[in-house]
C-alpha cells in the first residue's frame, strides 16, 4: 500500500509539473486527455518496475521517465487548436563567441490579456544546477544554453518555455537585414565599446546596425539605472520585426530570426501562433508593458 501511495504522489507531482511548464493557454482536447491517461498508465508500470528492481536507482529512473513522458505529453498538447501565447521566453545576448553575457532578460508574453512583462537578470547571480555551482556566465560555458535556461529557472523558481540566444555579430547581421532603426535618444550617449569611443547625440536618430548594437550594449551595461530605455529598445525590435498584417512579411521576419540566432522556437510554433504574435506586436493594439524588478514575478 505504501508503494501505491508513493506512485500516486509521484504521478500527481508529475502532472503538476507538466501543467506549470505549459507554454500556451489551452483547453485540453479529448485526444489530449486520452494521451495523458495512457502516459499515466505507463508511469504506474515504470514506477512499479523501478521499485522492484532497485530502490537506490529511483532518482535516476525518474529523471529519464520525466524527460520521455514530457515529450509525449508535449506532442499531444501541440495538436490543440488554441492560439493564445502565455509563457516565459529567455533572451540572451553575448559577446562574440559567448565570451560574456551582455543581456539576460526574461520576457513573459500573454496574448490573451494583451500584456508583456520584462525582467532583467544580473549575469553574476550564482546558482547550483546539475552539481555545478557558478554564475550565469559560467553555467553557459559549462553546459551551454540548456544549462543557462535551467539556472535561470532555478534562480527565479519559474518555468522557461523558449529561449533566443545570439552574440554581437548575430545582432549586427540581424539588424542589417531589418534596415536602419529610428529611435529617440533622450540623453547624449558617450560610451566606449571594445576600446572604441562612440557618441550618439540627443534627439530622434536613425541608427545603423553597428551603432544600434553599441547603443544596445550601452543600455545593457546601464539597465539598473534606466531599465525603461532598454525595454523601449527591445519593444522597437519586436515591432520592427512583426508589426505587419501580411503573413508573408511575418514569416520572412521569423526566417531571419532563425537565420541569425539560436532558438528552440520552431517553425510550427510560429505558424500556429502567428496571429497572437501579430496582435502583440501591432501598433494598433494597446498592449500593457511592465517591468518586473524580480523575475520570480513572471508566473
């Protein structure tokens, strides 16, 4: 009886975890419910076998099971027709060759309630995951983007559904594909980037991709004193990419994103939720944008 209770508790814990990792607001379809029920039966069988074979290997087997079963349930969820996005996206900008994290930001998109929340994370924050203790830069170097995503999730105690990561050269190439960026510089900028001094005058400026990168890195270095300026720049990029009524234009913008950055946002994701992305980026809609001082608020 104790073993049955243990299995029941683990199934409940697993389903709660799957629910917390959901990227999109959905009403479960009949097919999803059937698939989920099948997964539960498989869970009972596997947990029972694990208990009989070896109590000492319980944690290892649970990890493998969770990975495999998550994929099965995620595949079932993908077949649902709901179009609303509600989830956390990790945005990462690094120096060339991932030498240093310059931007580490969580963006929560909620298309149903028409709001976007953004939080910035100090790359010097320290966490311990997978037996490795280090700051965010060290986790990226040690285990790549997957370990970085894991570390940020542990730090903020939240789920992270997707990521986008690129370095300075990726940023420049991407911005060149979008053309010059018009932005209002509220205060004159004097900044040295990689030993090269730059000056950007106050007022409405049309910045080239190279100067836009330098301005963006300047904002990243000073996000604590003026986070709203960094948010403004991020929003400008989003609207520049996806504020269009033409699906072909949106698809081309997403293709550019895939070309220049590394991401686990798939073509299927974008195709299924193109309308929600379009609504969030549209200049015609009033989207509430907020800054969360604590990333743990993005739940």
